[in-house]
């Protein structure tokens, strides 16, 4: 069921009009703003744990309803909320047009837009400069808006997908809108991304230059200083 639902959700997501209004994000941000001054633990509880529990309860409650069609609809609807990022997709299409016309300023603006989506408060160390190119930033966004969502969806169904989607939304809201990313929220997102980002980099390693990328991937398993995006870019570039 999860495979069929995922394929249907991905097909519908690809058919979605580029630049379409991301209405659920507006609702979610309105909800997040209610807790901007609360503690980080309370924010995680209300913005991540509560929606996850509600979806898990709904998933159990409608099981078998209408010959399973209600459950199927939920398994398709939740990935549609969490997969992809229409604003970035629209921006990427504009970037391709700017690159084709030689508009370097527009290309630079798009790169800055990506930077805001990835790095908390836009602060990046010199060691992680590899993750600042447009290509590696798109790679990280592809991981966050597709691979990671699918990972948690396969792991825990709709509740898993909404858990990661809300966590990602909270992290992005605190880093780009509130400009006050608490260490607790940042660490929570770092540990949440640790395993799926290593699995994503393993995929690059498997289809690329394994001998060059394998030592870097093994080093990433032991490293605790650099970001997950840095290691994903490092392995992908080596592969």
C-alpha cells in the first residue's frame, strides 16, 4: 500500500502547477507564530509532536473505512503536503531562464534564495564552502523535500511524513523568519537528518566513483562537527 500510495503521490506532485500557492505552509506558519516566544521544547511539542499524533490517530481511526479508500486518500494526501517546494521550483525555473540569457545578477539572487533555505541565519564556515554552490544546494533541497520525506514515509507512513515535514517547517521558520534559531531546534533537526542524509549520500556513492567517495562517507559516520549538508555535498562531489 505504501509503495502504490507513494507512486500516486509523486505523480500528482509532479503534475502540480509550478509556482502554485503553498497554502498549507501559510497555515502552518500562522500556527508557528503562536509559539514564537515559547521555549524550544514547547515549540517542538506543539509544531511537530501534536500534528504527528493527530495524523497517527486519524490513520488508525479511518482504517477500513469505505473499503480502505479513506485510508488510501490519507496516504496520498499527506505526501502531497510534504513533498516538494513550489516556491523553490518556481525560482529554479526563473534561474534557468536567467542563466540562458546570461543574467548573472538573477543567478546570484537565486543562489542567495537557496542559501536562506539551507543554512541557519545564513552563517556558513569556510570549511563548508563546498555546500554553497548552486548545484550542491539544489542537491540538499532535493534531499530535504523528497528523499527525507520518503524515508520517514516508508518508515512510519503518513505520520512519519508529517513528522519530518513539520520539523523541517519549524527549523526553516525559526532560521529565516524569526532569525532566532535556538540550539535545541537546530540540534533536533541535525539529528533527525543524520541517518537519512547518510543513506542519501550512500546512494550517490553506489552509482558514482565508489573508491573515491567511500573514505569520505566513512569519515562522515564518525564526524560530529560539520553539517549534514556538508557531508552530502562532499560525498556527491567525490562520487
